[in-house]
C-alpha cells in the first residue's frame, strides 16, 4: 500500500518532516518513505491511499494506563488522591467482575485507537479480571499492548484477589502470551506500589525479572506520603529503587512526581540516567489529583528519556494522548517559569520515540523509518480549527485532539479509516459500557455520590 500526499513528521534521527510525502508499506513494515512523486514512480503498481490534507505522525505510545478504569469515568472528580482512591476507586474496583473488566478493556482500546494511540503499557491488570481475556481483546483489536500482569499482594487483599497476584501466576501468563499476535503482545510485571508491597517482595520480583527478562512497571514517589515512606528505607526514592533492584533498563517508574528534592541534588538524577530505568510522566493525572508536578525538564536534561501516559480515565477522564502532549508543555511552563521548559517538539518525542525506548521497542516503533513497523496515525488537518497548519508539529501538539484522527495503521493494518473503528464493534462497546457503568456504580453503593452537584430534572 502506498499512502500519498501527506505531510509526514518522521521523528527519525534527523527529525525530518516530508512535505507531499508518501509511505510505502509492505506487510507489517515500512518499505520506503519519500516525496510522493518519487514513490509513485518507484511503485507504480502499488494500491494508493490518498492522505492529501493530512499530517502523519508515528503511532502514539502511552506508557502508563489502567484499562479497567474506563468504566469509572466521571466517578471520582474533585478529589485528592487518597480520598479518590479510598472513597471511590477501591469500592468500584472491588465490585468489578471479569465481564465488567472486558467491557472496560474494549472501551479503552477503542478510545486509544480512535485517538491515535497504537501501543500502550497496561499498568496493573488483576488475574481475577481475566488476564487472558485482556490479551484476546488486544489480539483481535489490532493494537500493540505491553500488558502488566498485577503482582505482589498487600495482606489486606481478599483471598480470591491475592491468589492471582503471585509472581508464578504472572510468569504463567507470560509463557502463554508473550510474543503473541505477531509479537504485538508483550507481557510485563505490573508491581504494587512500594509500601503496599514489601522490600523482600520487590527484591524477589526484580530477581525473577532479571532471570527471565520480564520488564516491570511500578508506581514510584507519586505522592509526598510515598516519598516519605521511601525515605525511611533509603536516602531518596531513587536510592530505594536501586537497593531493591528496580534501577534497570527493564523498569518503567510511573509518575515519579516527588523523585528528588533540593537535598538530593542532580547526582540522584544522574544515577537514574546511568541506570537506564525509564519514567512515565502523567501530568494531567498528577494535576487533577493535586499530587504535584514531576521534574521532567530536569530529567530530560540529565538524559532520561521520559515518556507520556494518560493514567486511568478515573483520574484523567480521557485516553487522548494528543491532549496529554499539550498539557505536558503547559504545566512545565507554569512550574518552570520558562516558555521553553518543554516544547511541542519534546512533547511529541515523549509520546513517540521516548515511549518506544521505555518499552524496549525502539528498533520497531516510535518513528517512521524504513524497516520499522508500519504504526502511524493520520490527522485530518483540513479543518477550520487546524488551519493554517504552518508548523505541523505545533498543529499536532497545540491544536489537534484525538477527535481529529482520521486513519490509524498498526502493524501495516488499517484499524481506523476516516474516523471509523474497523477492528471492533464500536456501537456494541458503547451500549455495553453504558449499562455496565451504571450497574457498577449502583453495586458499589455510590449512586448517591456519583452525580452532578447541580439538579438533574
């Protein structure tokens, strides 16, 4: 297939942007990228897809997401993290059935694909929510998923949940599913937050991770309280992560809001940079829950390739990574007092090449280059709110949203065409989510609090 007449933001090593560009796709990979007249001459027999008026970018990569929370959208607004978790999320989480979880996953994946995210890291999927079903939905949808099987168990968890949180159960799932769906599925360990999981549990996990080469994603230093706990165990959160074996290129540290303070100095960030461990930045979630702002400009300056995640919709309300890019640039201008604290170009890198590095997939995805997987997104720029598109990167980061996505290709397969999801039944997903969302809130006993403070008549 030859995709022609597009403006192509490659995010390759030279960061070139090809005007009137074309991409030739053979099978699941990019065979060629160049100007449209050149590729039309090289491949005159290829079927053509005209993307005139579109801006093409690499498929977006979300490195922190809780898919089950899709059914919790709008249930926990205007709360800080602790009451958000204890008063809303945990009651809902305890009520979710395996069937609810599957409905939530389908809703999440549909939203991701339609808004331009082609690969995601599921942070923590519980076994009793049916991890196999999660994998099957990823397989059928065409999306690329790094799926964190929840591991490590606080003593407060009920027995049926605790049974599925063993490292052995996660390894079994890894053996079943890792590399499935033409290698679109990768299985990770989704670890409990330090403090809920003990040091010994985390050390055991990191040992198995090294032995079997299974990556780990874990929340770290999201709140002042978690930093305080970590600082009772080590001099700072980075030192804690190092002493329990988490500082490796196979680890994604989610949030990292209170990773360092003035006393830690740049040496702590230098240690993190040397380790190769990754950080997933979730600016909207951190702002909405008043958790704070991660020191992303300082981390980037230290050479840490920070990526982006939307977190769960219970604390973000959307999986739209295009919106997340914009907010990331704005929040660091406010906190850093500089108009260049985090530019549009850096935000796009965070959502593409940095995400690929975080997931260990930098040789396959994250940029549009010959030989890489054909994962890309076409945004319809011929709309009043996106014109004149004088600077395509600015247009993508500051003006576009997921609703402007027209075409999505994953592994060479068109999964969204002219805004229509092809791989899943969108109307059935919406009907099921509406019913299950209402039922879930009622079963959790939250029907009197999950409502607008304004009168509904």
